[in-house]
C-alpha cells in the first residue's frame, strides 16, 4: 500500500515471514539514511531484509526508486509524491472486469499490476503437460470406489494453477489462460495415444471471460474421451466452474471447492486526487460512456448497472454448474456453499464432487500397471508442448 510520509521497497514477500522488526535509520546510501524492516523466514527461521523505507523529507521518489531497484526490490512511491506514481494507485486494476475468484486473491493481482507498472514484470512459467503410461511408477495406490475405468492408452495431465485469465497477453497479472487450456485440450483429444485427460487444478479462480466457453468445451469433449478433474487442493470460483464440467471431479482429502459467485469493484479516487490538488475532467459522447469511472463517486444508476452485469454472469455460473453436475439450478443457488468454499467431505455430501482422492490415486486408477512396473517414465508430450509454448507467447 502507498504511504504518505515514506517511499516503500519490498525485497522479500511478507507472507513468507513469521515476524518483523523495524530499525529506523539502520543504513545509509550516498549520505542518506533509510529504514530497514527485517523479516524472519517461515522456512528456516533466518532473518532477511524484508523491506526498506525512505523518508520523503530526505528521499525523492526517483532516488528511492533507483536504490530499491538496485536491490532487486519492488518500489512504491509515497502516496502524495508526484515524482513517483501520481497517486500510488495501480491504474490497470480499474479495468471493468467481472471476477469469478476469491475476493482476497485480488490483492495478489494488484501486486502484479503494481509490479508490472514499475517495470518488474515477471512472465508466468509455461505450463507443462505430462503423460503417464502403463510403465510409469506412481506414488499412489489404486483406490476402490472411485468409479474410474482404466484408460485405453496413456493419461495426459493438464495443469490449471493460479489466477485464471483469458489470453496469453493477460499473463502479466495472471498465471494460466483459458485460451491455453482450450488449446491443450484440443491437442490431447487429437493425440491418439492419449486415452484420458486429467485436469490438475489448484486455483482461486480469475476473470469470467473465457471460463464459460472452456467449461462448455470440456462438457462436450468428455463425450469423446474421458476428462477427469482433481481439485489439488483448491478449485475455487472460475476454477470450479471449469472442473465441474469434467466427466468426474475429485477433491483431495484436505482440499476445498466451490466459491460459486462473481463480483466487480468500483474504486473512487476523487478524494485522493483532491488531497493531491488534482482534478480530472472527462469529456465524452454517449450517455453512459464514462459511467462508473474512478474519478467520481459511484451513483445509484451506475451501481445498478454493475449489479446487473454481476447478476448475469452469476446466473450463467449457476446454470453452467447445474448442467455440468446434472443437478437443478436451485440446488446450486441455494446450496453448493452459496459463495463459500466447501471442504472435501461436505462437498461430496452435497454432490459438488464425485469423490475424495489425490491426483496420484486418480492416476493409479486410470493406468494399468505393467507386472514389473519398474521402468517408471514420466513422458513429455513434446510436439504438443512446442505448439502450446508458442501459443503461450503474448
């Protein structure tokens, strides 16, 4: 968050620390002192530099930014310093996006927006599709009662991890694109050696764009080749919408599924600009062209329109899950967690999942092991991976 009296530099993720200590004027750079916040790492217990603070009376935004970036840190100017960001607010977060995601995960997205805005864009890793055959050694053992038939061929595992966006060029604020998921499904469906597909899901959800289409595609394709999904260990919101379309959906014993719902957000920065001595005036044509803009308070009419959009996507979500799971829409709307995440046992009892199992257990049920089972290979779908890697590039 921006501070009014100091510039900030984050050099180590605070969520990976168990406690913090701050020492003012601890260090000096080119004759100017700055404060150090130490963090005790959760993993190992070592104390590390977690953040730096630069008092605005001694440090300009440019000077603080230069030092921060020389330390590999993520810089944020004081909220009132126009030498850094004009208002300290991540403008990319103002896009009129409807989200099917855990609301608290928006903080992670905002961090990425800020990082990209300050030139610290780190592209997401290209997901790796793996295929497992009869000679693969699996750590799990077959579990009775999963209702899974052995695959006629190898099993392809498609990872769906992190924040879901629609296109590859959206990956500056997300982790996995529905465009890529769709391409991966098409590649694995066309691969004659692949007898079944498993979606390995661990995601808080993401933007709604592209999710409905991906879920519909999975529901259609499952008639041609079995597609299983495993919440390993979380399939929330958009991720659950996608996973629910599989032939069967499983959740790990300690996992969670659900968070069925959508939301949007309006941020009013007019008071912030007023405090900074800034006034933004929009000149437009079209009655509703600048409706809901962040430079003025949200009026009742604009709020009602935002709510209408949220309601439309929520209805699509509910109807889609009901079709995918073969239940009534009222069962989804008045059950299935009603927007909350649901633990494994309760999810199975409500019919949100077909069973409780780990990814390894599902793979073990799908793959017929060779008598020796001693070779143990993890195969890479090389040709498909090359094509999908190219599709991954923004």
